[in-house]
C-alpha cells in the first residue's frame, strides 16, 4: 500500500512575499466582502481575495508589511480580522480567533457586529420577533381585529412592533451605522433604512391621529423575514462546510506511543496527546482505532478503512513495510507503526490545505458579480430616493410613495450575487474531498468544461504501478541469479516501478545486493552504476552496442530491460504490471462524459496495446515508446491539433506533461513533483476518480451559472416591479430573504453528487 504524499512548503522567511489567511468578521453581504478586498488591495504589493461564504481572506503581502498591518486596515474598514492559525477555521459564526500580535479579538464596534450577527443571536431575535409579528399582522390585516380594537389598534401595533423594529432589527441598524461612519453602505443599510422608514412613518401617523393605513406590519414582517433568511443561510452555509469540518476533525486526538524506560530498558506504551508525537516514534494501533499519523508498518498485519481520506469503500490490506495514512481506521489486528510525517506535514493536513485554498479563491465567473456588488447598494439608495420623489411628482400620496420606496430598499439583494459562486465552490470542493478529489483552485472549473480528450499515463494510473518480475533470461554462462543480483543492485538507486519490481524480486529470493557507486539515472532509458569497478547498465536494448541473438525479439508481455557491461547485454529481465480491476469501468465512465481516452507510455507498443485492449481504449489512441521529454511534446501535439487535453499521471516524468496540459490530474499516490504540477489531485488511486473530478467540476460550474442567473435575474425583475409599486413591502422582504437561501440551497445539491461506477 502506498500512502498519499502531498506537501506544502513552509513560507521562506527570505522571500519577498508572504501569504496569510484571515478570518473576517462582520460581513453580511457581497458589498462587505468587496469593500474589504478593495481596501486590502490598495496597499502596495498586496493581493487579496475575500470570500463571503467562508468568511475568509487569502492575502499575499510583501515582507515590508505585517499581519498586524493587514488586520488594522480591515478594522479601519469596519470589520474584524484575525489570523487563522493551524487547526482554526473561519465561518463558524461563533467564537473569536487571535491575531498575530497576540491581541485578543473581542472589542470595538466591528466585533459587536460580529456577535449580534452570529447564528445564536439571530435565532434568539427571530424566536421573539415571530410571535409579535404574527399579532401585528393579524391586527393590521384582519377586519375583525379592526372592529374589536377600534381606535386602540394603532397603539397596540406600536407597542408590539417596537421590540421587533428596534431590538430584533438591531443587527441591521448597528451594521448600517458603523458602515456609515466609514462612509460606506451595505445590504444592512438598505434593510435598516427600509424598516426605520416604515416604522417612523407609522409612529408619526399614530401620534397625529391619522385613520389611514399604518406600516407597522411592514417593519415587523420585513425584519422577521430577513432574520429567518439569515438563520437559514447560516445553517445552509454550515452544511456546505461540513466536508471540511469533517476533515479537520478526522485525526486522532491521542496516541499510544512505545517508550523505553531509561532505568529498566523495558518498552512500554504511553498514551500522549497527538501534538507530542514526533517523527521516528513507534505507536500502536489497535482494532477499531484510527492511525494517528502517516507512517510505515513495522509489525503486525491488518486491513485499513481509507474511505474517510481517499473515498475507497474497500479496506486495504497492510503488512510490515507498507505505508499508512493518518486518520484511516484499523479494521482488525494490532499494528505497530513508525511515524514518518506529523502535524502540518501529514497527508490529512495537506488535503485540508488544498480544500481550504480552493474554497477561498474565486472563479473567473465571480468577477462580474464582484464589480456589480461594489456599486449595488449606492445605486439602490438612489433608485429608492428617485422612486419616492417620482411618486410624489406623479400626484400620488406620501403613503404610496413611501410604500414603493421601501419596497425598492427591501427587495434589492446583492447577497445572492455574493454567495452564488463561493457557496457552490464550498460545497463542490467539500464533496470532492469526500470522493478523494482535491480541486486546487476555482479557476480550474472553467478548464474542465472545455476538456474533450483525456490522456492517461499507463504505469501507476491505468495499471497498479506495482510491477512484478515475471522472467529472467540470461545469455551464455551467466546464471539467472547473477543477472538478477547485478540488475537489482543498480536499480536500487531508482524510483521507477520497473526498477522497484526488480529489487523486490531479488529481496524475495534473498539475493544480497552489491554496493554501488556513481549511480546515474537515464530518464526513459534505464540506469547505470559501478559495481566493484565495473560499470553496469540496466535498461533498453539501445543502451548496448551488442545484444546477443538469444536476447533479441523475446516474446514477452510486459516491459523488458537488459543488464550488461562493457557495451554487451548479458541478460533480459521482463516485468509485468497489472491493470487496475476498476480501470475498464472507469474509462467507460469517462467516455460517457463525451471524452476521448488515450494511453501514453514509455513501454513498447505490444505491451501498451495489450493494456489498451484490456481497458477498452482504441489501439489508434495509444502513444507508446515515448521518452519523458517527449510526453510533454505529445500533449503539445494534441493541442496543436485542436484538442483540449487533460493529462493524468503520477511520476516525476509526468510533471512536464501535467503542466503542459489544459488540465493536469495527478494521482495522490504519486511523486510530489507530479502533484505540484497538477491542477487536481486524485487521492483515490483509480481512474474512476478522474471521471468524478471532471464530472463534479462541470456540475459545480453549472450550479455557479444557475446561481448567478438567478441572482442577476431576480434583481433585474424585482427592482423595476418595486419601483412601479407592484410589490408590497412585505412581499419584497420575503423575496429578498428567500433569494439568498435559494442560492445556498441550490449549491447544497452538490452534496448528492455520486461516484462514477467502477
């Protein structure tokens, strides 16, 4: 078993730039996130992306600035900011984080907004506002109540509306006032003005003894609808974060470490917090327990349930020497594991970082929405003022003019615009993590839409990558054992699957490997090293001046390499690699997506075509005997032919091709270089994950476009209707509250995205 290897290098203190993730508090709509992003980007050398759904900012800044400088700018804009340290996450709506300066976040007006806008605060206000609003609506709308209460009715409505319009609506009023101090306006500005206007108009009319219609029910209903909408939005956004939350909570909390007593020299188990585990420590994993961290099995055998990390449903057997991944579950048997990576270097930590990075970024389709949101609220305020004036000029009464203006203020909703893309990304990337698919950034969604061809590296991708030695054919007086010993000694210095298969075969036969010197890797050809003063070559026949006739044209299925010295090949070794059992069905799933599938390999044509036949790839779509440097050119050639290419690989020799492709997908079991070069990392080591990655990316992009179409369409239709007086303020309030909830709920449909059949 091979554990997923993903690393993220720590920031270099000497680099000209640094990055930080900030938890941003107090944001209530897209106008807020746009303001924060705009203010941060005004700093020299700063590049910031602020995400409303995750309530986070990802900031790249020069070393001349500090995190404290960034926090100060955000707070001067009217919001809270705190550095997100390892293990913390933004968007909980509860609790506070600490800034780099060590100052505890929890004071000042911006932090007050954060608290009153928390889900708990909004829910409490809703629970009190709802029954009061029901009574106000009954008194305002039911004729029997008019008759029963008579002249007392306006005063009764006033008493019941005061706690709703003032206390329950306080989060909106507080936010509006603080933003006004910073010469800014947000969605809360519109809500606050609309509720206040309706309430104050009614109060004046009540004290003046007016017998006309009051607007107490408007102030109460709008407040209650918006509170309900915010609570529902909080709940839905929390559900969208569930996958990332689960990732953060997957790891073991403590571990049984083997310690040697310094006095008795007896090894005993000591249970310690996971934070105290160090590289090199040996720890015990009992049946049913989670593997504490990435490591190598040193004793015992069992099966591990890796579904929480890779999405694989079938447990994988492990024995001594196998790599294991932290957070996987031991099904049976007792294992002793030596820790190889701990803390932020583990597979689970790397997966979490990739998911968080994808959720924080912005897709290109979001840019237009951001530009509109930045000017949306001021424009709506102007439209509302013109509506009020226009109705008065048209000879309508002040009450009718006020009703139309309040409807404009209340119905407008930039929140849906701001949430359209990030909520879909939040849920989509989270679902991807559950399926063993890590999408590195939102811009990748656009790439997947255009893909028409998928090129698959054979070894470790279509096949298992665990090749086995099937034949050793010596020439002359050289014995098979001597040939294998020479070849394995040289190949011990290589990471290539063929080399590893030869070394394993020698070890299984208890053949002692010879010490080597001057090892040289020959990419795509083989390897060379010196054994006892003799330069030994292992690789393709073309590396030798002489290949004896009995070693030429061997009818072997698999990859054949030769071993020799002095320019003469003295033996041929054949290694075969098994096709993954799931590959045929997985490739069919790719074809169902309308994709052309191709096989790319450095192996000989006969072997490549046999593998292609097994998995259902057209022989004409096989590119064989390709050197690593030519893999890059093979992708470029397909692109010149007009194909939009996705490349799937796992080795060092795939890195250039992955980078050249329009979309690069790396097997998470592959090398770090390949993973760094790819756009999508497939933690689940099977081709079905490729179909999942492309299918999920396309589905996420479709949801984004649906959300944006709704958000734009809603405002384009609703605001003119409100201007014309065709929308009652209460209906406007309900529509506005539901618009954001609809966008988030639509995004949540991605949680139901299913795995490709394999």
